[in-house]
């Protein structure tokens, strides 16, 4: 896959966030290190709002077709988990890590990060 510098940087940022999504300990660390932030919201919004832009040229250039499908699946999983967070009132990383939908996001993200790094 041939990417320009901007696409490579974007890909790195997306993979970095997916690695965070795939690591319960990194999520707890993030919450500890940034106590003023609503970390569950940051974890969701960081991907859903800030990084996942499937119609932009930059996004499309940074990933293969198979990777784009996996990223779309992750997007859907995060949205489902977030609805559950809102329904039950999750306020912390320890709260969200008890939610089975979020545990699915963690497992999927962990595997996806490995795959994306291997392809990059």
C-alpha cells in the first residue's frame, strides 16, 4: 500500500487510539493521568468523532478495503457500547470495563491493532 506522509501520520494516530481501546490497563492509566477528563467519553469520541471519517480522502488513502471494513465494524461496536454506557450511567473506566459490549470493543481493538500494525 502506497501512502503519502499525511496518510501515514493519520494511520498512526488511528492505530494509536485503537491500541488504547484494546488495552484495559492503558485506559486506566489514561484516566489516572488525566483526572479532569471524562475518559469514557474521550475513548468513544476519540475514535467516533475525531478519527473515523470514512468518506474523506485521507481516511480512504490510509487503509485497505479490508481494513476499512474492520474499522466500520469497530465504529459500530463502539456506538453500541456507548449507548449502553448512557443507559446504565457509566462515569469511569472501571464502570465501562464491566460492560460486556465494551469488553467486546477491547478484544476486537486489540486484534485489529495487531493486524493494522502488521500491514503498515
